[in-house]
């Protein structure tokens, strides 16, 4: 079964928010922080460390 990555992340994110009930500001901060890191010079550094 092939599931697109965006769909899997959406499902895991939805279940995480629904089950763990984190504050909305924490979810927004993580999403914004991840977006900003991915589009900066740190994105390539983090990508190299993950591999």
C-alpha cells in the first residue's frame, strides 16, 4: 500500500493534536519554526545530520 508522505503526516498530526491536546500556540510555533528552518541555511545542516 503506497501512501503519500503528505497524507501520512497529515493523519499523524491530526491524531497527535486530537489525542495529546497541546496548546494551539505550541502547534503554531512548531509549524512556523519548522518552516523557517527548512528554508534557511540550517535546513541543509539538519538534513545532513538526519541522513
